[in-house]
C-alpha cells in the first residue's frame, strides 16, 4: 500500500502494461503501472486525480445506499420504496410481506457463505417478484386497457436487461417483471406508454400527446424512472 496526499493506493506493477490505469472500488484505489514509471510520478498522478477519485467514491457510496442489498438486514425496492429485507430460517423456503418488510425464509439449517446465501435470496426473490408481477401487471393492463380503449393482442411478462416494456407491430405487449420495483404511478406510466404504441409505433409528437391525454403528469414519472433505473436491478455479492 502506498500513500499520497492522504490517499492510500495499491500499486500493481505489470510487465506487459504500456499505460498507467487508475481504478476506484469504494475505498480501494488501485494503480496499475509499467515497471519503468517512477513512484514519484505515480504519486503525483494520484494527487492530481484526487478530486476525480473522490467524486467516484461518493457516487459509489450513494449507489450502495440506494441499491438492492440481498443480505441479512438488506433492502429491496418494492413498489418504489426501499423495503427492509428480513432473513429467517424455517422448514420451507418462502417470501412474504409482513409489516412493510419483505421476509425471506430460507429452508437450510447449514451456515452458508455470504455469497451463497445472497444468491439463494436472489433466486427466491426473483421467483416471488415474477409471481407478483404476473398477477398485478396483468390486472393493471386489463384495467388501463379498459380506461384507454387500447387493447393489446396479448401480454407477456418476462425479464429484460435494459427495457421496461415493449410493443410490436402485431399488438403484442411485453413487460419486465422488475416493474414491481417501481412506484405504482410509474408502473402505470410504463403500461400507458406501451399501450399508446398500439396506435403509434414511434415516439412522435402524436404519440406523446396521446400519452399526455391519459396521464397529464407523465413527465414526472418518466423523470423518476430516469433517476432511479440504475438502482432497480438485483445486486448480489
Ligand atoms: Zn416507447
């Protein structure tokens, strides 16, 4: 460990490396450098990059506070709120909501490593979120379809990596089950957005006017989604 202007960093010298690389992982600062770069040069570089390093560290701290934490005393986004996660042991694995907390019961009696336990919690929560999404999103789409008179041919709920929903030219609508992490008003916005694509398969002015006619305040929901979407994913160790 080397120190420069109050910043401790780990220096890794690599034979094949041609350039210096700086990595920040929470409190750890790692510098990878070729053998022929003098230590003084590297220390000066770290000092020069102090502000940049601190900016990354504060962003990473914020992300830790707002992301799902699938561990004992962790937290999960559910209907737009970071909901406390309680882990218990029991005869049967199950997930339930009790007193505004998500309670995950693990059936094992063996002590698991943090990583294995985190993966088991993730698997149980994924299954439970999918079940909830199937019920709640289907019901919501039916309800919003009736109000807007925009009827999809069919509805599929599944996992997507980078989209909340989509609509194709056959009138099929697909929704991401992770919508269960969003506030209800934002879920409604996503559903209205996809239903409006049944009339306009683009993001034209006519499309947005149609969205606005059903949801005058849609911009606020869109903003919420933009500000939070990088936290709305499963995170394990
Ligand atoms: Zn769209």
